[in-house]
C-alpha cells in the first residue's frame, strides 16, 4: 500500500473510519468519504475531514467510486457483502478495514484478543498488568481507540488490541505475537448468517501465526479447543476446570504452570467469567515476562469496566447493576450467574439472531424472579419465555418505562440487573449510551428517595 500514489474511498465515518481517513490524509493520499447515516455527528466529522483535505461523495456518485478509487476502506459496522464492497471485489480492487491498514504499519508487538464475550475486560485487565510490569502498553481496536491511532508506537511498546468478528471480515495481515481466543458462542448471526461463518472469523486470528508466536486458548470451550489443531503457533491454555499447560484455577487460586500467582478472593471483579478473563491475561503477561508480583498487584487493583456487571447504587435496599454490554445470550447468562440476590432482569432491544429459548431455560434455575421485557424484540422474548414456561414477566414498550417498572416491582434485598441479551440499536446508538441512560435513571430514583417524591405512576405504563 502506497498512500501517496493511491486513491481511497472510506465508507462509514465512525471512529474507525475517521481515524483511517486522518491517517491516510497525513500521508498525502486522495480520500473520498461517505456515510449514509444522517445526523449531527456524521456532518461534523465529515466537515472536519474535508477541512483536512478529504472529498465528500454522494449517494448518486457512490457506484462510480469503484472506477475512481484503488482501495475501499470499510468501517466495521458495514458488512463485507455491502454492494459497494462487492463491486470493488469484482473489479479486483482491495477492500480493507482500518485495522488492516494498522496491521501493515504497526512496528510494535501486538497482543490481539477476540471471543464472543470478555474481550474488553481482558484487554483492559492485560493493559494494566503490562503497564505494572514496565511496558508502555496501549489498549486499542474494538475497545474504543482505533489501532491505527497507535502506529507511532515503537518496537519496545505493546498494542493490546480487541478484535471483533466485524473487523475480521476485512483483516488479513494481522500477525500478533500473542493471539487470545476467549470463547465462541452464538452471536451476530444476523450479520454472519450461521455459526460456521462466525467460527471461521474467530479462528482467522490465528491464520498468519508461525512457530515464533503464541496462541492463548480457552481449554474449557469446546470450539476454541479445536483451534489448537489449526495453528502453527505455540499453544498456551487457560482453564477453570483442568490443570493445563498454562494458566489454571485450582483450590481457589490462579496458577501458571505450578506457580501460585494470586488468590481468587483477591480479585475485585466477581464471577467465574472474570476468573477466566484473569487467567487469559495472566498467561499473556507471563509470556511477556511480567513478574508474578506485578501481575498480582494489577489484578488486585482492577475494578472492571464500565457497563459490564457494574454496581451502580443501592436505593431503599435494592441494588442496581449495569450490564448494558451484555448484548448476547451468553453474556447475560454470565451476568445472571454472578448475581447473589433475587434479581429482576431487564431484557430487550434489537435481536441479533439468537435463540432466546436457551436463555429462559437458564433463567428458570437462576436467581431471576422476574423479567421485564422491552424494546423491538419484546414479543420474541415473550414467546421464548412462554415456550420455556417462564411466566414471571412484564412486557412494555420503551427502555425508560422498563427501568421504572423494575424499580417499582423490586423489593428490599433484591437486585435490578440490566443485561439485555440484545443490541441497543432500536433506541440507542450504542450499548454505552444505553448504559449511561440506565445510570441516569437509577440516580434519579436516588434523588427522588432523598426528596420524598413518589416515583412514576402505573397509569403511565401502557
């Protein structure tokens, strides 16, 4: 890739698309930009990029870009079978993502982490461990900051990258020093069509690995365990069930090849899934040469990430927990399993192609005493609940009403858990926006309690 001599079409002006455009413009590339989402954020981003030298194209001119441009840079939110991407492919032209460009340009070693759940937590956890061990480590990728923003990192620095299945669609050059695959469960089937495609994309992280690299794999995940047969990388396992070659959990403590590193009770993050995340991080840190004392110190201080089983408040004896990041069935199952009190569960949003019957089968045997179903997929959820004879449900339309209903139904000693098992895009731009809305509503309950104000009346609920 020779930016100064090539012309690019950047399709989608999310954080990834914006960073890719800025990177290419800084290298004197000719860049056309387009986003079909109208709104203040897109208009502002487009205007700022035009000031830096980008050229805007229109919906009418978009098909002709295939003849004008050499490379299509596709934002992760846009599928690889988008008509413009198909047109570029048919003409034998490159279709890449921002992460693909970054993979070609980064000079520092990369630890890349993928999986259905736990990616962001593990990236954040490992970044803190590596920092405690003396590395200049930067969290990037799907965690928030595009990888391309760190192309200036040097050979002694480390990029800790969260890689999603969306990014994997346009990613071919990435060869991490350590590849981590946490788990593979049903997700994004509305995008990838079937589990076979989804599994292929997760395994693709190991495609370029040689015997000089490492693959840190979850021994407890049946699908992930098979990936060991498909890679040349040296495999290091992590497990909460078996004493493996690598990191494992035994007698209430986390070990690495026979060495006790930290007691499980010293972790601030609760739940078996967080022990798995800690074991994956521990294995990577050991491979990077971090001392046990530094690993233990960082893990002891790690408080988790925003919107992932995050305690918000206790109001009138009711705890409120934000797991807006729980956008699939497996994530919600993990959140529910971490609850220690009777729980009212907020479920709903936009379906991503799940079988919700699996979820309600688990809820029948859990601490969930009531589910409030809301959003675009509320009737799909209700159908699955009835099929599994889970009758303790309330159905409503919007998110705000759902939170208020849960507040009204909850009794002292119980927990209200937002873990929607659904995407947020029916009402919100992201799971972060949904989580922030939940926190704001919950805090308003606290203010009303202090002021002695009675909450929303039932006649508001349709």
